[in-house]
C-alpha cells in the first residue's frame, strides 16, 4: 500500500480526503452537509477533468476568426488556411487523457461516491 501511495498522487489525495472527513465527523459536522460538500467538490473535479480532456482534443483546429478586413499586402503575410485533409487528420487523433485529467477524474469520482454514502446514512 505504501508503494501505491508513493507512485500515485490520486491515492494520497484520497487518503487525505478520508482523514479530513473523519476529523470533520469527529468535530460533529453533520454527515448530510459533509456529504453534500464532497459531492459538489467531486462534481467540480469531474467537470475540470473533462475540460482537460477536451482541451487536448484539438477542438478548435481549423477555425479562423477574422475581425477586420485586411488589404492585399497585409493578407500576403497571413498564414494560409490548412487543407481539410490536414484538419481532419488532426481532429481524428485518439483522445488523450493527461495526468491532470486522470487525477481530477479519479479523486472526483471517489468524492462523488463518498458524498452519496455520507448523504444516505441515517441521521
């Protein structure tokens, strides 16, 4: 277990969350409030993880935004529009889940499960 905690920041964060929740329960914080807070933080981390996934997915490849009309001399120095085949080959690359997204999804999923468990406890 110690080797797993050293290698993965997700496990160390989960252990810290469990310790903090245990201390808050000892200080008589209601389980319903604690479960709701865990659930909301978990949802935020899931959304943040999905933003990291979409951010590395080349979502805006091939888009051009023109704000003003340029003269012919100014337009000569602009980069040329990429071909449709080039844009398609970039957009069709596999989905990349980086370490930040993996961390947010792992801890966020655990917090959501913990929040549901704490909320469903009888009072």
